[in-house]
DNA sequence: ATCATCCCTATAGTAGCTACAGGGTTCGGG
DNA sequence: CCCGAACCCTGTAGCTACTATAGGGATGAT
């Protein structure tokens, strides 16, 4: 069976990733260096396609580049226990929960700020006032 | 009455801001350039203190630098209607709400991912599997 | 042959700081 | 009067995760 290869543009389309981003992932070592054609174009394999899909999915779930790097390293060593993978995911979940709480607190403050705007002039604007020094 | 002045360190302490950040705000024009002492040290006034407090409070509420810049410009012109201020705050609130929704969706996905980890080896890890291509 | 469309490298820009390096200033003690 | 500590100065590079040029070469269709 024929080895299927992709140009960077084809890989980009297949993974909904910009070509620049693919080159960036290669540069920082998230993606192995692909082969080259006679005209020096990158030539990606189905292996690259799989790996890039993995990276994109993990990034979409909000894992950092370093976390993705760790997950990739672990997934390459199938005979080791799964705990480390679980730990990375749990750590990420903790961060997500913290961000949600922070943003919800923020929303409450913004809500009360906006509720106070009486549509007068800036001089008597409660929003500006609340931001100005001398409060709390 | 004596004009009170502050060194950058004093201003930093008074506003819980690092000195580097204060210099940065000056450089990008969020803070007016302060006077200088004979030894070329910055000399801030109570006006600077007020303005920096405003900036910090707005930043803590998640307003971007550009939004803070707009708010500052508006607060300097007390005789204009308050609508523009309200609009900036509402726009920010919309963004915050969107972020909260996105993160909550993320959390649901992470939750189901983590729930599936059966503590086996990486080869049979559901998390890795869910990230790998061939799903959906 | 020519043009559009792809691709290449290298570099700089984004947000919002933070962290140096390599100096000068000020102030208190000895 | 000098020394060291603690402060301050400028300028530049680093951080995340890309994105966007500039200035070229390669490929494919007409």
C-alpha cells in the first residue's frame, strides 16, 4: 500500500491548523521534523497527522504546550502506568475550576458596577467613582 | 501645605504594584511622566497615586490596558454623558460571560475524561485514547 | 512564458508584564 | 570621609502561543 503524504497546506486543512502554527510546533519540537521534497517542501506522513490531531485536541481542551508535551511523551510509552496522565488532567481541571471561580467573582462585581450607572454625566458616574481611589 | 511626593518604591508599596510595572505604565502612556529629583529619581505626586490606583482597580476587574486607557480618558472629561463608560463595562461583562461559558464546557469534558481513567497502563488509558485521532 | 498559488526562511509583533545586566544615588554607621 | 546596603536608573530580553509580515523560490495551469 502506498505511503500517503501531505503538504503543509493539506495537513493544515485536515487539522484546522494554520501552516504557521504547524511550523511553530515543529520548531518547538512538538511535531517531529517531516521529510522534504526535491523542492524543499515539507512532506508529512499519516503519523504526523495523528500526532498533530492529538496536539490540537489537547490544546482545544486547554492543556498548555508543556502539558501536551508531557502527554505526548507518556502516550509514546504504552507500558507505563496511567497515573501520570491522570495527574496532568486533574491538575488542569483544578486550574480550570479556579479560573471559573475567579471569573464568576468578577462577574458579580461588574454586575453591581453596571447596575449603578444612572446615565448621567461622567462626573457623577458610579462606575468611574467605584474605580477611583478612596474606596475601601 | 506641603506637596507630598513619592519615590517609585513608595508608590509601589502604596498601590501593591511592582516598580517595573509602574515604569511600564509610564512608558506606554497610562501614567503621566513624573518629575525628577536632582539625582534623576522619579518623583510622583498624589495625582499619580490616584491615577495608578484607578488603573490597578480596573486591571483587577479584568479590563484590558486599552479599555483602561479609554476609561481614563473619559474620567478626565466629567461633563460628557456616562454612556461610553457604561458601554465599556458592558462589553467587558459580555466577554467575561463568554469565558465562563467556555470554561464550563471545558470542565464538563475534562470531568468525563478523568472519570474514565481506569488506572491501568498508558496503552489502555482512556484519556490518551480520547485525545488520539479517530474519535469523532 | 506567465500568472496564481503554493511553499520556504527569518524576523518581528501581539498582551502585560517580569527579569535581568550594568550601572548611578542616597543614607546610615564607623 | 569612606563603605556597604538599599534604593534607583536605562535598556534589553524573556514569558505564552501563536500570528503576521518581508522577501524570496517552486509548482501547476494556461
